[in-house]
C-alpha cells in the first residue's frame, strides 16, 4: 500500500521481526516494556482470551535509554529472554508473540511514547506486508490484564463499525487486592477524577470527549498512518495520539469488555496514573483534587452557542462575562482564530467542526488548568462529582469514594439512564 510505504520510509522504519505475518492476522497488540516485573502475567491474560476465529500477534518492545542503570539493563535483558522462552512454548497457528529488544535509546526520547511508536510502526509494517489497512493495533501495558472476551469484542466492534478509525476500551483499575488503605483510596479517587473529567467535558457540549488511556485503546492501521503515527513523548503520549485519531471523526467506545490496568506508584513517567499515585503517597491529603464543576459552565455556554458565533463571526460580549474564560480566549487570540475558521468554512457544519479542531481537548485542559489558577481552585473530587450528577438530574449522594466510583463506572459503561 503506497501510503503505508511512504509512512514507513519517512520514519526510516526497517522490519525487526523476521518471521512473516500469518495471512489473516487481524489484531496486533503492542506492549511497551521497561523494568516490568509482571509482563508474563499480562501475556498469559491475552493468551487465555477467547480467540476462536481471530488471528493475533503480540509485539513486546523491551526498551531502555542510553543512560539507564546497569541493574535495569540486566532486568530488561532477563525479561527479553523470559518473553522469548514463553513465546516458544505458546506460539501456535493464529497466535504469535514476538519480543523486540531495543536498548540504548537516545536519552532525549527514551520513554513510553517512543517504545509504543517502535512497536506500532512494526505492526504497520506487518499489516503492510499483508495489504491490510484495516488491521487493528491495540495499545496495551505490561502490567495490564483483560477480560476473557477482550479480543472477540474488539474484533466484532471493528467489523460492525467499518468506518470507525479507533476506539477507547472500557477499563477499571484493579484495587481490590491493594495493601494499604491510603493507596487504595488514592487510586479510587484518581479513577473517579478521570471519569468525572470525561463526563464533565461532555456536559459542556464538546463532541470529542473520550478516555485516552494507553492500556485500553485500539486503532486501525490506516488511521494510525494517516495521522502520522505515535509521538515520542515521555508521558501523555496516549492523550496526544488518540486526540489526533478522534479528530478524524467516527471515533467510538468499546464497553462490552474490560481492561484492568494495575494501580501502582511509578517514576517511569512524569504524569499519569503511576506519577499521580506517587505524588499522592508522598502527601498527607485525604481528598484527591479535581477541576471545579463551575469551571465547566463558561465552556458550556460558549459551546452551546456556536451558531451565534458563526452568524456574528465573533464571540458576543455577553458570552465573555467569566473572567477566566475571557482572559484565556484573549491570550489564545480567539478572534483571529474565528476569522480564519470562518474564511475556510462554507457551511455552519464545517465551521463547527473546525472550531472544535481549534478548541480541542488539549485547549480544554489548558483552560481548566488556567481557570484553576485564576478563578476556580481545585476541589475534592467527590463534591464536584455530586454537582455534575445533580446537574444531570441525578441527585445521588454516595456515602464513600468507592460508591461514587461505581456510580461513574456505571455511567461510563451503560449511560446516564442506568443510574
């Protein structure tokens, strides 16, 4: 496929796996692995999935930077040998696991983003050999496990939604076996924050609010290539990458299966679950703080009046009474942006799409952080979750953070009507 060839050439990719892909391979799971103690358990979880009729490959990218300690280097070498030994015992027609050993990555880029990119580019190369632009690449983590129907549900979803470029997969952090009440409380509140954030952004009318968790997404190989592939960011790579895929339109959710990321402290990346839990364990605060419900209301007013902005070719002053939003928009040259969007839009539908490509998920998060500094200091996640629920007509008062998490999990998975 020409555009696959062009992408691979542009990124100077040469195939690392010498074994040719099996005809009919439909799903390739890519797992970055750095100093991971439980990678075999994750592989076992995938191996035990119902795979009837599905041809699967797993690519594990064992990676480390050029300044990595000798202990971690040795651990990674041992992981490489362990994975190869496991693969030799388990590989069979329709199931193949490959270990890529990628040492001494440039320190400037060494990290999870580059590791994902190396593995996903390899998956693109293998689908290219098969002439399959619709092959599915799954993002996964070396500490995650899955429900047994994971592969069947993903396969069925992309088959029945032929135009979707990608999907976020339902996840639940495993906290039942966590030792220590503080760590357990932290992960419960952190996951609640993630779910609240997605639902609160949807509440504003923003059309592209989805979970962007590195262990629980899937994309078509063609969409991956068209959007320029994975980035090399050391953290947040999943958020930035998936929002590029989401911007294509037709992005979807898979809620009929579950990925179980591990809840743990980690210094592998500067932010995300591991970093948030590390910071939590280093403080004595009892409540995880999140963005105020009130900070979303100015956005809601703005987004619900896009047609008025289109008709007037500018934002009416009456919509700029909130200090934080007004200052944020001014600093981001909103009037200049609107003029450019209008000049390149023949219809309101085109204007609306282009507007939300400008005021995208990145800009929303920047606004929320800006507003938290200016007008809306962060508050305990439980109180803000209750306010959002009440605004949606659900006057629920869960007695604990765990109960609140279960409410938000149910909302995410089955919709508001299930509450």
